[in-house]
C-alpha cells in the first residue's frame, strides 16, 4: 500500500504484539497483529500466488515445447516376407520407436501473447484484491478496537452512576434514621440503585462482547486473553482533509478502482485472443527419431525440420461466438468500472460528512456534560437545603449520566468516522 497521507487517528508508538500471547494492545499494534494473523489476508495471498502462477504458465506457452515419445513392442514372431527366392524380415520380434520433437508456435504467438496479457492483468487484479482485503481487515480491526473502548467507557459511566446513587442512598438511610428523610425518599434511591445496577450489567456484557469480536478480527482463537489501551488523544484532532482532497485521494488510491481497470484490460486481451483463434495455427517442428527392429527397411536414426499447419475451417460459428462473448465481457467490465467510480465518490462523500458531523458534535456533547454535572451539583446543594426533592436529584443524576455517556460516545464515534473515512479513501488507519 502507498503511505497514507490521511491521518485517521494518532496513536502512541508501540512494539508489535506477539500473536501467541499479546499483552496490552495499542491501536497501531492491534492493526499490525490483524494484518499478520487474519485468515482473510492469508486466503487473499494464496489467490495472488495462484494468479501469478497462472500468468507464468501462460508466458511459458510462447516458448518452444520439447516432447519425447517412446514405444516398445514385442510381437509373437517376427514378420518375414519371401521375395524372389530370398526372405526379408520387415520387423523383428521386438521393436522400439523413440521420437524427440521440438515445436515452436509461429502465427500462434499473437494468440498466446494476448493470453499472457489477460493472465498478467488478472494477476494484477488479484494483487489489487489483496490490497482491498488488507484495507478491509485494518478497517474492521480499527472499528472493533474503538468499539471496545467505547463499550468500556459506557461501562465506566454506568458504574459511576451506580457509585453516585449508592452514595446518595447511604446518605438517605442516615438522614432517614434522623427523621430528615422519609421512607419514600429511601425507596426512590433504592429503586434508582437497582436500575443503575442493571444498566451496569448490560454495559459490562456489551464490553465483553465487543472484546470477543476484536479477538476474532485479530485472527486469534475465540477466548484468547487480550487487553486494549486507550492511547487515542483525549482531545480528538480536527479533520485533515477537505472533501475535494478526500475524493481525489480515493480515485487515486482505492484498490477496487485499480482492480476494475485491470479487469477491463484482461477482458480486452481475452477478446483479442478469441479473435486470433480464427487464424490458422502454424508451428515449426524439429524431430529426431530412433528405431530398432525394423532395419534395413527403416533408418535407425532420422532427423527432419518441418512446418505443421492446423486450421479449424468450420465449427458452426463457435469460435466466432467466443469472440462475441469476450467483446461483451469487455463492455461489461467498462460499465462496472464506470459505476464503481460513482459508488466510490458517494462513499467518500458520505464518510466525510459523517466525520464532519461527528467532530462538530464533540463540542456540543462536552457542553452538555459540563452543564449536566453542574446541574447535578446544584440540585444536591438545594436538596441539602431542603429546597429540592428526591425526584429533582434523581432526574439530575439521570441527566448527568446521559451527558457523560453522550460525550464518551461522541469522542469514539468521531474516531470511528475517521477510520471509516480512511477506508473510503484507500488508506490504512494509522498513526
């Protein structure tokens, strides 16, 4: 892949984690581990190896072919022919025939060269697909990594709510003993505490599920023990690309577009090879033969040079129809490529707008959190002064918890949007 110019997320430097026992993973080391362990990449790599081998085989077909054919026969008895008072042995009881042939295509070189071109572009498309799989793997890993952090942040907010409400409940029990609170106040706090406990349990489960998904994406076995570090900047950086820059980058870097171009070229070479198949196949041949058991009527050794011509004169149009089919494949590949450009541009535009919206939402979410925390503090002060009710405090506590969660989610949603934008322009999420 080309070095990315788009900074999706800034991460701290970290040594690569070992696949067998990864310690605490950073953002960068998680992506590096996935690129080395994910089975999808290994499968794509084998596809590249197969396509390269096919291209090498096509190139080899243009070179001279050396073939050896040997035959041995054991007859029941030799064949003797009497003639003019003499007996001639036409072949003995045991005979052998050995032939070594060298054949080089002449007119077929054009046909074979087109097949080579098709195979080479198919191999290039396979390498483009390998780059796409790497991009998808890095994107899914980064997405899963950030979702683990987001789930853990949500769990932290839920547990903080549990702690805050527990503190209020303990204080309510003390004040009830002093006849300052009523039983209803204590019951309200108990009910709120139970609801907060349920929310914390659900948040913990969501965090464990997100971690299990990351383990699978890394290419590790289910249940592998890993831990992740939140080494993303506490204050997310602003977007580093304008929309026009992102669109230009995607057109230049997306492997899907390169693959579409290679598929057009491969289809065009296939069409030309189908056209060349209409011509006669002329080959130069050189043959050496060695015979035993048939002398003196056949020479023991013989060599000759010659030309071999074969031409499929009439096949009810099947060769011509193959050329028509190849022509349609070219047109289909061109239409697919044209459509893909529009799809890529729409994808980039959507991801860029999502990232911009997520960044703009950060300030609002931070203001909401600060305001809700201050409102909660004031309600507690008013409640201590008997100027607010239990309901007022619990409502403020609920608003504060929602605001804390909204700010945590907004931060990670922005990083998720940056990762998605990096994928849409064809860059690996990186430091």
